[in-house]
């Protein structure tokens, strides 16, 4: 995953759940990174991620949520 200039990931690495949510948000909202998004992680953290409403709607349709 590419380094996002405004976030110190050392603090996030201390909390695996927060790191997973942050990575999902970065990949969905900004396209950061080349790895595919884990469907399992997306479903697990669905209610916790802060993403663009139009992207949330598209993903919910794709996932059948």
C-alpha cells in the first residue's frame, strides 16, 4: 500500500481494527494502493467505515447488502 502523506501509520498499527478500517477507507475513497479490497474485511467493518455515500450505495449493491 502506498504511504499516505498525512497519516502516521505507526499509531494505527497499535490497533489492528483501526488500521483495517483506515485501509478500507483509503482504498475506497481515494484509490490508495493496488491490492484488492478484502470482501471479508469490507463486510466485517461495513458499519464502521466512513466512505462517500455514492460509493457506499454502489458497494452495497455489489455485495448484496
